[in-house]
C-alpha cells in the first residue's frame, strides 16, 4: 500500500512537471512579467545562461577561417537567423518551480539597442530548457585586418527572477556573444541564378570606350564543377584543358536576374542598375540582369575577399574590380592577383581593403576582371568564395555624456549650496561624445523649477549660440563641451526643505527625441548678508599720470537675504607694491563727503536689497610705472556670514617722459683748423619708465659737419636712477667761414615720437689762416741725369677761412737743380688766394749727369701775414733704373756674348783698327705690361772720336710684357782718330740710354782706342837709313799733331762760360766724326759728366774687372802715369784713368 501510494505520488509530480513545462506551452506572449506569478512562495534558485547558438540546419552560420586556422562565424545582413538560448537551473529543491525571465538583445557596436526579445521559463532544479528566437540584422558590421575577421553585434542574454526568489549566483545570469555581420557571401556555385538573392554572371566588354558600357557577349568566365574550395564549383576564365583567349576584357558581374522591366527592387537593401543591355541576341541568358551597386557613402569600411590559384601570362591581369556605376567619365579600381599559388590543392586567400579615398562617395559595381593582350597565355586563374565585409554607415548614434561641477571637477552628488547673488553660481561642464558614424543632431536642455529664478544658460564649444536649450550637430567620433550655468538672484530666499529648487539637464536627439542623458541636481540657498559693488564706468575707468587723481561712480547693493553692514576697500596687483589701498582709494557719498571709517575701513549699512550710489576717488603714487591693470573693488559683510564681493576697474597709468640734457658749456669759440672739438652731454631720464631716445643734431650742423657719437641712447632707467651720455663732435673742417653757428641737440622717445627734448649750442668759428701744399709722387717713372730741364706744378691751397698770400721756398737735395717760375707771381709770393681756393706754382728742375737714386724736393709755402703758418709739399723722384728694363750688350762679330745685365755696368771695347764694329743690345721688359722703348746716346764726347748708329726702325719700338728685343748697334771708328790719338791708348766713354714711360736704363760703353802708329811695324825691315828717316819724320809729325791737339783742347776749356761746354752734338740717333780738328778732352769730358757745385751722387765706381770687348789683341800698357797728388785720386777716377790722363788733370789745375 505504501509502495502504491509512493508510486501514485511520483506519477502525480511528474504529471505536474510535464504540464508545467514551457516546452509544452505554445504562447505568443514573450514580455517579461514581474507580477501575477503562478508560482508562490520564496524559492532559492541559480539560473545560468548555458549557451547561445545561431542558425539551423537549413540556414547555418557562415564560417571564416582565421589566419591562425581557427574558425569564426558570421551572419549576412538582412537575412533572418535563429538564436538558440539554453537556460539551466542549478539550485533549490526539486519540485520547487520559479519563473526565469529571459531577455535577448542585439546591440550595435555604436551602443544602441537594435532588437530585443523576451520570454519566460518556469523551471525547477536540474532543468535545462532551450528556446529559439529569430533576429534579422539591419546593418553590416565586420572588418578584415590582414585576414583577421572582427567586429559585429553584441547579442546579450540576461536572466532575471521574481523579487521573492533568491538567486545564489547572479554572475552567470548574463552571457554575451559578438557576431560579425557581412554584406554578402557567394560560394560561386551559381548553377541557378534564381536560387539566391545574388549571384555572378559572365560578360564580355569592349576595350574601346567608344563602344559604351554595355556588354558585347558572354565572355570567357565559366563555371567548372567539383573544383571549388568553398561549396562545390569554382570559376575560371578559360575552358578546361585550354589557355585563355587573347585580347579579352571579360568580367564576372555581381548582381541578380530580374523578371521585371527594371532594377527598382533592392534585395537585402542593395541597389542595382542595368547598364548591360538586356542582351538576348545569342540567348546566353534567359533573364535580364541587374548590376548590384555599393554606395561609397554607405560604408565606414569595405573589405572584399576571395580565394585564387593559377598563373597568368606577362602583360595580362586578373583581379577584383570596382567600376563606377552610372554615366560620366569611366573609373575603375582593380586589385590584381599577385603572389598566388599555382597548385589546385593550395588556394591563396586574397583580401582587398578599399579606402574611403578610392570609394570617393561614389556608387560602384563589383566583380572580377580578366584582361589579356595577344601575347603568350596560360590556363589562367581559378576563383572561388566571394565575400563582402563592411562596417555600414548607419544613421543612428549613441552619446557618451559626462557632466561634472566646473569648480570641483566632480559630479555634485549632494547638489549645490549657494548664496544670494552668488559670485560663483552653480556651473556644470558636460562632455558629449558622438559614438556614431554620422553627424549627431543633438539638443541640450537645462531648466529649474523655481519661477523667481532666471533660466539657466548653456554655452558650448561648437558655436557662439547660447540659451537654456541649444541645438547642435556633433561630428562623428568627436566630443563637444557644454557649460551650464545657473545664476542666483540677489536677495534669494532661504530654501524651504519642502520645496527645494533643482537644476535639470537633458540630452536628447533633436529629431528622434530619443533621450540620451538626464540628471537633476538640487540647489539650496542659505542665510547671507553679502553685497555687490558695481560701476558702469568705461574701460579703463581711470587714466592717470604719476601722482594724479580721478573719480568714478560706483553702486553698492545688499544682495543678501538680511540687513547688514559692509566694509569698502580695494586691492591692487602684486606687481604694484607702491599702490597702498588706504592711500590710493577713498569712497565718498554723492556730495563728495568721505564715507566714515569703522575699525580702519570705510563702511556702509544697507537693508535687504538696498542700493547706494558712491564716488570712488583714486590717487596714483608719485612714482609708478606706466601700464594697464585692474583694481579690485571689494565689499565685505562686517557681521554674520558673508562672502566677499569684488568688481574690477581698469586703471591706465600714462607714460611720463622727462629727459634732462646738460653740458658744462653751451658756447665755445674755436678755429676752423681741422682739429676736432668734442662736447660731452649728460643724459638723465626722469620719466616713469625705462626709455630709449633717438638723438639728432639740427640747426647749422650741416654747415659745421657736426655729428653725434651715437644716434640712440642706451636704455635709461626711470626716475633718474642712472645716467648716460653722448658726445657732440665738431670736426672743425678747414675752410669753414668765420662766424657764429647754432646747433640744436634733440632727443625723441622711441616709444612716442611726439615727445622730444632740446639743448642749444652756440659755436663761434674764429679767423683761421692755414695753407696746404700738394705733394706729388713721381716714382712711377724714372728720370735721367743730365737731361734738359722739366717742369711740374704744385697746388697751393688756402685751407683757412680768410684770404691770404704765401711765400714759396724750395728745399733742394744735392744733385738736383730747381727754381720757381715767376708766372702769375709777385716775385716769390703767390697772389691773394681766397679761402678754399688754390694757386698752381710751376717748378722747373733738372738732375746732374751722374745723379742716380731717390730725390725729394720740398716746396714750402708760408703765410705772408704769419710765417708760423706754413706747409711743405714734397715731390718724390727716382733717377736711374727701376728694374723694369734690363740691358745686355754682346758682340756678334767676335762671337762673344757678355752676360752682364746690371744697370751701369761698363763694357770695354778695345779698338786697334779703324772701321765698323757690330754690337747687339738686348733689351728686356720686366714689367707686367707692354712698354714703348726709346734709345738715345750721350755722345757729347765720343762723337769727336767715333760714330755710333742704330737702325732707324729700332730707335723706338714696343716690347710685350716679359719679352725682349735685340738691337743692332754699329760703332764706326775712322782712321784719322787712330792716327791722331794723344797717347798710345786713349779711353772714351759712351752712355747708351734706353727709356720708356716707366723706367730708364743706362749702359756705359768704354772704347779703348789704340794709336795706329804702334801697330805699323814691318818685321822684314831690319835696317836702313831711309826707313829710319821716314820713321823719324812720321814721329815728328805725330808729335806736332799731339801738341796741336793739346793746345786746341786747352783753348776750348779756357773759353767756357759758367762752366758750360759747347759740343758738336747731333741730336739724331747717328753721329759721325769729322776728318779734322779733334781736341783732347778734359778729365770731366773723359768721364762723360759735367762738373757741378751741387752733385747728388758720386759716379758709380767702375767694376774692378771691367768687361772687355776686344776687336784685336790688346797691347800691354807701358805708361805708369804721373805721381798721385797728396789728396789721392780725384773724385770718381780710377787708377787706369789716372795712368792715361793724370798729367792732363795736373796741368788743368795750374
């Protein structure tokens, strides 16, 4: 019986369990109900979400193989999917049933709830129930990054239970699953085009754009059965066993067939268009075709994937393609297949991430492209599995809102506590971030529930608009800032606890009215006796000079909610320590009477809400720097609780300029003698700021040539704490007219050109006598000694400032003769010369014959009124060779080349026979420019004994720089010369002068003449009276001739006047010796020089070993000459000359 009863009880319980099972109940009601539960009593439960799965056998989930070979699943946008939810109850007593309220939600990644479903499970411990709900994703959200699939919706399952039940573990009551959603997947098994929403169709196009966008034929793309890696089949662009065709332009086009007359239908929300033509000519397809389109505005990101294997010929291409839909200029984007496996067992996954720039907000058709030329071909590529992943640009949005107290930076959980007319009223700063993909049109609204208060004010960062409600557009993924302020009215009443004022803030969509945020914050007002001070003065309210005073009107109001006394004061910035409130600020009533002071502060008493008009007087310190700053007016309650009220007033301290310039004397008297005068000026800045001044000299500065040592001062500190200086410089240039001159020194502020300071000077220029004689440097050319007189001019300048007359004197060196020409002069005086004028004095000069070297001629000018006023000018000369011309003499007749280039070198030619002697003169140009060369002979003496001749074409010629010329010279010695010599050998000097505009070079040729009688021996004659008689007769004749010659020479010497010789000199290049009347030369004539009382330089000594040019063999000299005088050899003589001509010199001295 007991067993029977137990079995009956068990059957009864199981029956109740079966009847109560949700699996047996068919109900359309899925809303969660938290009341009217059929289960009574408290139950201990542990509900958990055990699993969430998608799809069914007929419509399974799509699979995606990640790069790590793991498999993920995804959904297709717009296609309904089954969601299976399994719930397990794991606590309580068996047979105690309770309600499990299940909520299934799908959240878009932006954050908004797209879909939800609810149902109820009645379960006891150990029960496991599975329920299927259906959901259709509205938008695609999936993305490929290097082949990794991510993104998607969040599907959340949440379990709740009745309040009377106790869930022992709520952490397992929620489960979330992220599932990507794609645009479309095609396994490329398109045997039946009508079996799916979309499929692929092959078309052939023309490469010639002129043929238009329509297809021409079916093309080479075709299905190959049982070759796919996904599904069954795959596509290829060649027939099995053959290569692909040449010159192809074929596409696999993604789209769908249509039985209608157009492409207006939009399967799964995809638009389409017909740009292929209906194409029924060859009956390739039965149904017309619509090209699917991808809108560039519709996607945040777009990824296309496929799998490929095979190879292709060079110059051909296959790839994924997007080509622009609609008319206009054709555009195409191709992602070519590269690096692809060529094995049918190893497919290559290809990914194409299309950028926003490529999409360019246009509409595009999509598919595969095959393009080939006429060259080599292969079997081509096999393609399978076409997937379009995308993040769709949905219009819905969510907002992240973060509001906090402006001052504390935290959310005011306890609300705001304020005072009447609070200087720091309640303020909220709200950051609102748009999580959407498009602009979010948002409205922010703020309000309070107190009719006596002002509405809150909202300002924001997006524009200048404001108000209690603002409408804004927040760009995608950007944050806008909103500032919400609630001002508190003066004398606001103390808050009634039963009627607290609240500040509400609401954020919602401007058009959707969807609320995204709401908060309500209480505001309480307490007792305060605070006041407010205010002024309507312009800014700046005060504009003062140091030490100045000004006033403005101010208003003081008791803004508290009780009567009170208030202290009035003010504060200045820390960088203005010299401003002291008790000295600078004074409050007065409307009649100018100062407000009384209480406890050191001026104060007023005001009833609740009362206002009082006052006058504020501000006095600036005597020393204060310029600039603008704010003075802070302050009002404080003296009794009770009070908050300080402030009001700023602008103060401007003007810049005060005061520069003091001083000097020891502002009047000076000085001559205009070129001696500089300097007047120091001291500068002190008594203004109120560091200042720099531009200095300028005006008045008669241009007449005096006066100037300043500096045109700008260094920075000068304020209030005379430091000084600086500037020098006024007077060059006192020669020639400034005498008289009084005025100079004005001005200083202008760099910061304000309207300010200037002036200092006057009187300069007296005295009568000034001064002279300057021109100096000349004539050393660029060389002069020749013994030349005829030349002239040069010297400029005598009156550099004083009054007219004057000057006496001219010469300071001549030894070896130079000079005198002043009297043209235009009064003896040795110049005419009167005006100030600044000049007079040219002509000086004639010549050099002694043997003069050589540097000469300096001084020209002295002395004032006839004051001989202490004088000036000396110098003329510098070079006499002789400068080195620009070098000479070398050689004798070609005797095949002798004498290497002697030194200027003044003496060459010796020994003449034994009469006739012509040929010499070669080499002239070297050592200058860096071309020189014009002239040749001349000093043959005043030699012309009496022999002639010298140069080719007339070479007497003047040019030699290029660093070049030379050879000049042929002939020496013609007549027989009569050799027969009439006064001694057995006779020496005659000849100077050859080679000149140019730059230099002059002499060459001395000494000709040693050998008497012919010494050479007329007949070795065959041994004896004979007749011969002896002839010889004796000839000796007598010769002796008579010599005596006659000596007498003739002596007669010529004694007939000279003023030691001037008269020569038989031919000025031409050639001179010839006459046949008669030859005189014996004096010692000076033999040396080729003139005796002079003023001789610059001694004749250069002849070389110790003179160069000898021998015409015939020389005979040894037998004469030893007369004894030397006690004073030794005459000046300039050699021993050889003394041996031959010493006796003649002794005779001349008698």
